[in-house]
């Protein structure tokens, strides 16, 4: 087996968060299957383990200098900014050492870094190694970030505070409204604009890889390619090309047994990914609406996702009663397996890009309740462009929740959505097969790596 390997190594730099770790490890698997060796350089926060799945990968950890109090008090945006400040030097040391130790059987072909780990750009430039930006979101969100990186922060802040502006279409980004832009719930707008201008700065990179497919967003991909100076490779969805389980939390598989007892396409699966937070009052309205809809539901409540609560202990008794009638709660689910289960009829999601791709990939229509960032872009596309989702906007109320569930599971409208999502699923599968657009894009990327000609 070993003689078939290419004697070239790719260094991956993941963001230490589930929604970013999952696709970059899938990318690692895809590149490994093409013959490259893989080294993952990660920070000491929230590490991927060298489990059986990744026993052929080489893992290195760079030190950080965050204190216990930083880790407790920094929100995700500040955490990222800090990480980018403190890791540049240690990453340079680590890469420098790897280069010194490499033999001619093991040359580094390039560094692929998550777009949010922009500290990684400096070292490859210094060592004259190709570097590639990996975007775990989609092309439309990337285009939005480029636009936001250039706005005048003062004027934009005034616009975003004006309730009348919220529903207006944002110029040049149809069908996105101001309120659909990927602004963040995790910090001030000024900091976000600063981060976005780093993230979209691909000037020193040789290429951009994006976990998306042209059947989903051909015009955004074309626009991105026009706007960037470097080649864009849409090679997604990676979970179809190369599944690679890399859960940072323990999956509770008891929910599969529970699903086995439910009727086909009857269950609403609820999960808000790895970062979104939920208010108690919204959870109660959700539970009431779901209960009134009479549909069974499987609900992932991640520890720490309810502010000031370890898990569900702060929820009122009514919540427990409503859930015990038709619901099942877990802390973390084997999501792909759940979405693939015949009992699942709909996915209530925060519309993270991985969850969106996974839901489309399994032909499951969605109830969209975005929390922050690119999730808002995805939700708008799910409802308005692909027409496979129902977006819940404004205050959550039990009546609107019940109506959304019925639209998705019961109605003719739901049947139409299901038809469209199955059609899209087939297109996605075709794009990942030999001859498909994502398959060819990955081949082109690999050829560019082999010849060092991007
Ligand atoms: C965030 C952004 O929302 C997302 O758009 C961006 O691409 C990456 O960062 P996150 O909020 O975690 O990600 O959501 P998502 O992208 O949906 O990723 C969550 C991942 O966790 C999915 O791959 C999902 O399958 C997995 N998951 C979630 C589980 O395995 N079990 C669960 O119970 C919940």
C-alpha cells in the first residue's frame, strides 16, 4: 500500500470548533485517498483525536497562551481574534521544524488552512510554500463577507439598527435582505468587519477551496471566481466525497432505537449545531408548538446551549411534561445517521452550512431558524432559492411553530418541498460522482498540487 503514496504531504490547519473540524477532516480524507500524506497542525483548544478514523494522519499541536479566564470569558469572535494573534509565531516554528525534518520522500506540497485561521498565511509565504484557503461555508456567504469587509462601519451600523431597513433587499445581493447578512451575534460589528477583511484577504494564497457545489450556487461561485485573484475550487459536499466522523462530543445512539419505533417521515429532528444558544422562553414556545402539532420530535440540547444552565435544569416543569409526551432529548446525536433514518420527516435547524448540506444530502426538508453569521444566508437560500425550507422569523410563538411543522410534514406544500430536496440531493450526488463538477474540481486541484501550478 505504502508504495502507492505520493511522497507529498499536505498540512491542514483547522479551527477548533465542530462545524469547522468536520469538513476539514473530510477534506483530509479526500486528499489522503488521492495519495497525499496528511499532517494536522492544531491548537491545544478543542483537539481532534488521532482516533482509528485518522490513524494514518500525523497530528501536531501548537501551544497557545490563553488563560483559564480567557477560555471562560471570551466569546467565539474574540476567541478567534485572540487565537490569530497568539498562534502566528508558534505555527511558524512548527512548520519550520517540519520542513527541516522532511526528507525527499515526504515534501510538503502545501498548507491548507481554514479561512478563520488567517494567522497561517504568513509562514508558508516566508518558506515559499503554496498555501490554500479552505472555506467551510458557501460561496454566497464568502461574497457577503467580501461586501461587508468593505462597508463603512459607521454608516452600516446606523442602517443595521434601523428596523425599517431590515426587510429591504441589500443592493447587489438578491434575494438577501439586510437582516440576512452574515453579521454575528458573538461580538461588535466593528470587530466582525475587521475579522472579515482578514478572512477574505486571499492575496498570498495560491487557491481557495470551498465546500460547495455548482448545482447549489453557480452564480455566487462565478462571482467569487471573478472577484478573487486566485482559482476557486468548489469540491463539496465533502461529506459525500469522503465521510470522516470527527465528533468532538460523545454521540448518544439511544435516539436511533427511539427513531426505530416511530412512523416513517413523522419525526421532526431538532439540532442547532455546536455554537448556537437558545432562550428558555423560545424553547417553551417550540415545545408547545411541537406538542400541538402532534408530531414526534427528537431534540438535541447541547450542554451549555441554554444560557446560565449546565444542561436542561433551568427549564420549567412544563417543558419536561411537553417533551415526555412525544419527544426524545439527547445531548448530541449521530446526525448523519439520524437524517438518513426513514422516520425523520423534517429538520429544524439553525442552518449551519454542514447541517444544510447534510440535510439536502439526505433529502430532508427544513424548518429554518438561523442564529448567527452565514446561517442567515443559508436560511434565506433554503426558503427562497432552493425552496426546500420554511423560515421562522421574529418572535417564536407556539402557533407559528405548529403551522411550520404542519406545512413541512402534512401539507401538499411539504410534499412539493420534499420533491425539490430529493431532486437537489440527486444533483449533489451526481456532482460528487466521476465526471461531476465537484469531482472534477477536486481532480483539478490535485493535479495543480502535483504540478505546483494553480
Ligand atoms: C458553524 C456555522 O454555523 C457553519 O455555517 C459553518 O460552516 C461552520 O461553523 P455549526 O454552528 O456547528 O458551524 O453548524 P454546522 O455547520 O451545521 O455543523 C455542525 C456539525 O455538527 C454537523 O456536521 C453535524 O452533523 C454535527 N452534529 C450536530 C452532530 O454530529 N450531532 C449533533 O447532535 C449536532
